[in-house]
C-alpha cells in the first residue's frame, strides 16, 4: 500500500517539472502527508489544473466521509471492476503529485518495522496514478482521491508486497484523457516503475506520527 508520501520541493521546481499544469497559489512543503489530509492532484477534467483533494476516496453514493479512510489505495489489478472504484476508473482519473513516499520494512526476527523513504534516483518529482470522485451531500462538494497500487519492483519487494503506481511522463496525456474508457483499457500503464530509477533508504521513526511534518522525516539514518 501507500500510506504516507511527500511533496516538499520548492514551488518553482514543481512548476518546471510539470509544464502545462496550472498550479494554485504556492503550495507549502509537505514532508509527511497522511490519509484524510489534502493532497495536490490533477483531475482529468481537461483543465490541467492542480487542486487540493481529500486523500481517501469518498464515492458519490457514500452516506458520509468515514469510508474515505479505508479507501486511500485501490489495487490496480481490480479497480476497473470493484464497485467502489469502477466508475472513477472509467471516467475520473487523476495524477497525484509527489516527490517521495514512505513504506515500513518488517524485520522478521525482531518484529520491528523500519520506515523507508523511497524516491526517484534523479530527485525529480513524479505523479501517482489516482482516481477521484466528487461527493455532494449539500452545497459544498468534496473532491477526494485514491492512489492505485501494483506489485512491487525488485527494489520494493524486500520492503513491501505492494507499491504505488508511478506514471512515466509520457503516460500523463492518456491517463488524463477526459474520455470514458473501457475496463482494462489503461492496464498497460499500471505497472511497477523501473527499480533502477529509484532509491530507498531508512529514515527516523519521526514519520510514524503524522504530526511530524518536518524536514527531519526524510533524512537518512544509519542502523
């Protein structure tokens, strides 16, 4: 799964990294983004506008927002068929902007879990494949999203049995196409990112608490 991530690069660097996207007023650096918080996402509404979305998908048919905390991720292999995700897969796809994410590696001997920070070796920001929804309980609609996950690559396999889908830049146009797609039409994009283009290293247990949204969360630590 993907339960925490970051978007801490300077605003100007983000604009350069995502040409053609329309950014809101300067985004504050985030070092420990947690479920139910706001995330920067680009919906496939044809505008290429970056908006703030609730992390945790709240389907249009939900009675309240509590369901979102259980739908921060969707399995790429089944999202096109699952009732909670299939409408969004066909019609409401998005990019969720990030520059790194966390995963916890278990030690079978001690049962302890070490937080690992994973990013591109280049240090560049990237985009997760996501789905979005709009929930309209009243006059204030809620925009929400979920991150698609897939099988791990060789870097991630020793850390966790799932990883978020990171889309290559050449796939952005297909994923953001506003047209409705048939189930399976985009499955070729929902694959593990090349391991040789990524790095992972252990970080402090500071990240275990969402309140620690600080630069120290991404600093490497030694055993």
